[in-house]
C-alpha cells in the first residue's frame, strides 16, 4: 500500500492557504503598515485597529484599557476565590477595576489556552499575544484569523534586543494599538510626577542610594525568592534611586533563589514582600506566618524585619504595565520609605 | 493478487488472506463489534462537529464539509482549519496511544503496563522539552524522532534492569524511572526561560487545541508505520501467549517479537507526545475497554484499542472544549479525571497478586 502523502499534503496546504488569505484580508479601506514584533516577525497590521484581541492580562490588556484602545476580547483567569468565580483579568481587575461583566469586552478563555473560535467570532483586525503563542503551535491559528503581533515580557529572553522594562513594553503595545499619542501624553504626565517625587526624596533623605531596599517573597516551598527585576516594583525602586544589597545587585539572573541559610546576608533598610488583596491565602498575615515557619526567629538577625521595616505591596496592582501601576508603586514607596521615620541599617545592631 | 476468505471455524473464526502475503484470522462477532465502535466514533463526530463557540448552524457546517465551494470564508476557517483537524487529531492520537498501551500490556503480560507508567512518555517528554527549553532551533518535524530516542532509551534502560520485559517487576522499575524523569522535567521547568516554561507547561498539559493539518501530517507516518507493525505481529503475539516452549516450536522468536512490540509502542507514544504533549491513561484504559467490548485475542485487541482510544480522546477533548467554553480544559486533564480512578480500581482488583 502506498500512502499518498504528497497529494494529500498539497490539497490540504492549498485549502489552508485559500482559507488563510480569505480570512486575513483587512477590512475594506483599512490602512495598513508593517511592524516588527518582539520575536523579529514582520507583520502587516492596521494603522488604526478597530477590533483588538489581547491574550495577556497585566502586560497587554491592562495597558490597552488604560489607553482606551479598541479592545473587543481578552483572555482571563477563573478562580473560585476571586470575582465570585467570574472570569477576571489579572492586574486589570485590581488596578483598573476592570470587570468583563460590566464591559462589552468578551472573555475568550485563558491567556495560554484560549478558545480559538471565541476569538474568531469577534472578527478582530489585530491580535496581540505573548511570545509563548509562537512556541505552542498556536500562532498559525491566530494568524488565520487576524494579523498577530507577539510581545516578549520575560526579562531574560535572549530574542529581545530592545528594552524590556514595563514602560518600554507598554510603548510597543501602544504603538501596535495605534495609541502612541495617548501613551506619550500619559508618559509626560508621569515623568513630571516622578521629577517632583525625586525632589522630595532628595530633600528628605539626601542621597537615596544610602537606602538599601530589596524584594523578597516566600511562597511556602522552603526557599525565598528575591527578584532583581520585578515589573513596576523594581523599576520604581530604580527610578527613585534606592540601592540593592550586594547579593541582589551582583546576581547574574533576574532572580535569586535563596535558602534560609543565606537570609542573614539580606541586610537592607527595607524588605518588600508582595500579597494579593483578592486572595485570602496571600494576605500579609499568611505571608508573615510562612516567613516564621521557614526560619523561626528570623526577625532577630534581619534588620528590616527587626525594626518593622518589612513591608507589603499588592502584587497584582503593582505588576501591570500601566501608569496606574507606576503611580501606585511610587506612592507606596513614598509613603512607606521616604515620608516616614525608620531605623537605618548602619544605626542598629543585630543579634549575632 | 486476490483476497480469499478461509473459514477456520465455521461458527467463530475465519481468516482473511491476500495471496501468500497476508493472512489475518478474525471472528465475525469481533468485526461486528468493531464496526459498532466505528459507528460510535462517527456519531460522536456528527454531534461535536457542529458545536463550538463560533455560532455556526449545523446546516452551514455540513455545507462547508461536503460542498466547500459554496461555503463562506468564515465557515471554511472554522470547519476546515479548526474543527476537522482537531477531531481527526483526537482520533489519531487516541488510536496511537491506545495501541501503544495494548502492545506494552501484551509484552509485559501485565494489564497495568502503560507507556506513561513505565517512563516511556517521560523519556520522550524530557528530550523534547530539553530541545524546546535550550532553544536548539530543531524544527518540530523532528520532535517525534527525538522523542522516540528518549522513549527508547528509557525502555532499554528498564529492560536492562529487569532483563525480561515481563511481570510486575518491569512495571515497578518503570514507575521508578518515570518518577526520576519527572524530577528532571521539574528541573527544566524551574530553571528555564519563563516564556519557554509557559509554553512547555501548556504542551505538557496534553491539549489538542493547537491541532492543525501540519501536526496531523507530522504524526500520520508514525501512526501508519506503528499500526501496521502492530497488525502484522498479532498472530505471533497470540502464539507467544502459549508459552515459551510452544511458541518457539511454532517458529516464534520471543525476544525479537518483544523488541518489535516495545519499539513500536515507544514510536507511537513518542509521536503522540511530540504532537499533543503528555496525554496520559489512554494506553491504560483503552485496551481494557477493548478486551471487554471486542475481545482479547491480539487482532481484536489492537483494532478495539485503537477504536476505544479514539473514542476516549475525542470525548475528552470535546468535553474540555465545549462544556465550559470559552474556558478550555486540556484533554490530558479530562483523561486524568477518568484514568486515575480507573487505575486505582485496577490496582484494587489486583491487590492480592501485586
């Protein structure tokens, strides 16, 4: 028996090509331009997209919402503990109070395991997806529906040659969505705010680099996760000019997995942990209990913990690539570090 | 060359022959039950094909299927690019995994043997995952072959440790190796690039959502070769069940047969893993269903397992795709919900013989 692979392959590819060409035609009269996405693909997209689908909550959907872009569908998450079990968009739910049920934007499934037919039903003219779509064989499906651009948001992804801070990614998303003008206006206002805050920091603390700050999380697996790059949190720490402890500053990767034995090396003025206001399991009290369980008595030899300078920030409000998150983190740092009295690292002694 | 039917037993068994080249004994009752299973598959396809989040009336779906020239671009896209490839891939992968399981159970003479349980799936997964995580640039067309290398190495290692591919010892050592490889997979997921780890996790959940003609064409040659090998070894496998002395007297080379069956099982599993990720328990559940519904001789087992596997994966994927839409539950998770209780039930039934 001879398997007719070539004729069958030819027939299927021809049919696929016809379908793809017929379905990705831009709307009548829609002006197009070519952009290069984060993975280096050149994609022809509408100059002014009217029907955008987003497949990543805090990195794409949230900035599109802040810009007032023409979003018609978005991926989301379902958790019994959050939003009464209704789908929600991580980050946008928390910082922008976005609710699918109170909007005309359709829920299209999970960001990574989306319902392709739900997306097709929206007849989008642009899809903005995370680069993970290219690695899971799903990109051809999205491309068959509409022009699809991919965003890289992993800080250590070697494919990305340009900048990869939250605001740099935000700028690219704004550009693809045809909302660069709105982005520039928001950016200018934020730059003005940041300049004013820096003035206050200098007036209050002198050189902000004298203040040592680090992120630390304990997810209950026996080790601590210390991130040098953690979206708006570390970007605003950098923006205000605070310093990191050597163990973090000298780390080669984006994070340091730290055992309890290394914890005494994490001597800082302030330690910042993240909590989730939408999940009881991640409230600050539960997180403090995890720290105590991993290393009882740790407050005695970690400066920030000993002097009440272990502080908590809402992770989901902090993480979005929006100016709302940037303002939230700036205000948090100002209120909890700059505008309060604290015991500086060099002024105190710790238990041996 | 003409097809000749030779009745061996007028009431129960006949033989299908093509010249001197092919001689397949069969039982009419088995054929009828197999035909019923195929009708079940067609019925499921008939029900699930018109269903989906894109609101497309059934008459337009069938028009797109049987008269594509009269269909709109939307109808062609939804039916020919999304739904039909996904259904065909489900049938193909279900049949491949089920036959892989049936072959492994025949080799080990152990109903608990499944490529997923003895580490073959994990072996294939580790190699493919390694290829993805370190970004080797190897095109996906080579993933089945790479997966087969990983699966074959694990199978060879387990064979080396057990000496004979028979009995509970084989399965227990396989489970140990499987656990070891799972730890290796965890290391990749812990230290890999976050984007690649996310894609790996989606792939490992065993989802048919990325189904495309390209993926089907990648898996099809392996399926044809594997299923052909499974069919061509049915008589020898049946004879081997008579015991070493009797089967040797009948001209069966037991060791060579076991190697062929294991390599075929590994190849089918690796190609499935490369296509849709880790979709567990099909190889465990489907052969048991086939024995119950169709029959226990090897030809009935292979054909019945293929059909039962196709039904299982098609149902699992359709439930995951439709029940909570647009939320998509990977077929691997739905299969685990079915497979884990089934596995525990099997263990309970055999608790005195393990």
